[in-house]
């Protein structure tokens, strides 16, 4: 007998027919003698609809009221799913976040879970119920409704799985697992049977949008085995878990992530003196602009070129800040480029292997692709290239690292 937390995302509960299909699945699982707590998102499109209603009423909607509004999406689906289960003769009880008592801090619209009172849920399960919990929401100490940030139902599911010590947290979604790369770019992209928490965090932060990144961090921290599966077709999905060190051979590279959301800005000919890097980044962070890659290079003329990447939406703001700094620091020039893309290879296997970067760079050069920036971590190598070569780069790296399973000739 197994005990799972099963989360169904917006598309999986997007219509009453789909809610009925989820009810069939949950009931079948229970009829097989297992227990489950089910977490659901709002019906697909519903949260966006509520956001636009709020924006139509007020320019910067009051965060507290935004949470009261957004939490209603999930309240609809928990009730409907329980009714569907009840109509199938399966006892089920719904809970909002505050009814469970999922306590969060008071940061409205991006609250963090602090504790979960699992007493009610345990009692209901012991009494033979399926418990259905609204994802994405909680309550602060004063009783205010909070939400966990977009995509936050994944985090609710993982947090419940950790608190209830479930055997597995299953995330049912519209894809059948985590792929070596986006199948829309590479036909031969393959579903991974397994990937580590660390790799998945890198993949998610680098642009693979299967799971909310916070949920993966949470699962890694509490060691909750996480499985991504399709709600529409049967299959094993992808298990996200700790590294299996008993495995003789780790794949060098597990996946390729990419994103087109970044832009690059450079301030050239800055005097090379202590404190310059922080003076450049201070106004950037004060403007709440997140910086991703940073490259600084000092020439032999006591001058430095300083380049970094930001989200494309922040490009104009970042350029304006650098232009002001140019005057202030006596720098030579400020340049920027929005037509860039970042491509990253990710794999725990590269930790113990030399030559992965060489192989990556050789392959890109063979395709005539110029590398503009490089950054690495223990299990990842990212490059910034011209946006127009993105697909070519992803395809050729996918084949160079033999990710489709057919080795290259
Ligand atoms: N309904 C929320 C959203 O659309 C939470 C979720 O789906 O995970 O972001
Ligand atoms: Mg969602």
C-alpha cells in the first residue's frame, strides 16, 4: 500500500470532463488500496482571468486583496473534484489552504510556507476519505489569505508530501515527463526516466518550465521523491530524486536548457580599481533588476570591460543605469544587445569528467557559432550566443552529447 500526494495542474482540471477524468484516476488509485492527498490548481486560464479583472479595477492591485481574489480559483476546483468523487461513491473532503492551516509568512502574492498542520488531513484519511487540498494558498498568523506565487500549487504538493511523509509526490501535467530538451526544438528529445534534484533545479532555472523551481528546491531539501507524469496518458513519467552514487556510469550531460528571455549590456573602458564592480551593480540591484551572468575582463591598459545579462524586460532600465554610470565613472562606452540566447548543458556527470566544456565549444565552433559569454557551475555550462543560432546550437549539442540515445557517427 502506497501513500502519495497527487497534484493535478490547470489543464488537467480545465473542464468538467477533465475533472471527471481526474476523479476516475484518483478513485482507481484508492480502489487499489492506496491512500492519497490530492492537490489541484485552478482551471486553466482562471488565474490569468482573475489577474486581469484585478488590473481592470486598479493599476497596482492591493496585494492582500489580490490574494483573496486569486485563491478563489483553486477553491472552485477542490469543490468540483470532491463532488465528482462523491458522485462515484468515493468519500472525499475538500480543504482550502487556511482550512488545513498551511501557515505562511505575510508576503502577499509570494508567501513562503512556514508550517503545515497535518492533523485534520490525517484524521480524514484514517476515516477513509480522499483529501483534496487547494494548491497555491495559505494563511498567515493573523488569518490573512496568502498565495505562493504563480505556479505555486507544485510547492503546496511538495510541502504536503514532506509534512505527511508521503512515499512520493506526483505532479500530473500535460507533458509525460522531463525531456532531454524541448521536443519542439529537437524531434529526437527523449523523456528522462530519472533526473537529480540538482539537475532539475538547473533545468528549471534555465528555462525548462515543467515545474515551479521552488517546489524542486523544497523537494530536494526534504528529500521528497518527485515524479512528473501526464494526466492524459499512462506512463512512468520522470522521477526526480537524489543522485544514485551506486550507478557505475552517470550520463555526462542529462539535458539541454535554453532561454531567449535575456539581454546583454556592457560598460567598456571602466578604470580598473577596487570597488568598480560593486559600484556598477549597486544601482542595478537597487532598481530591483536581477543579474544573471557576469563577465569582467581587464586589459593591460588598466581598464576593464564589464558585461552582464538581465531579463529582456529590464534591458532599457539597465542601459539607462549604465549610461549614467558611464559619465560618473569616466567609462568609454556602453553597448547592449537584446538578440541573444542562452544555451546550457546540465549534468551531474560532468562533475567528475574533464573535457565537457571543450567538447561543447568544439561543437559550437564546428557549426560556426560564436560564443559571446560563458559561465559554469559544477554541473552546468552556459553560453550566450546570437539568438538566430539558438535552435542550431541546441540540436547540435543534443547530438554531440548523444542525448537521443543513438550515438553519433
Ligand atoms: N493557479 C495558480 C497559477 O496559475 C497556481 C498554479 O497553477 O500552480 O499560477
Ligand atoms: Mg499551473
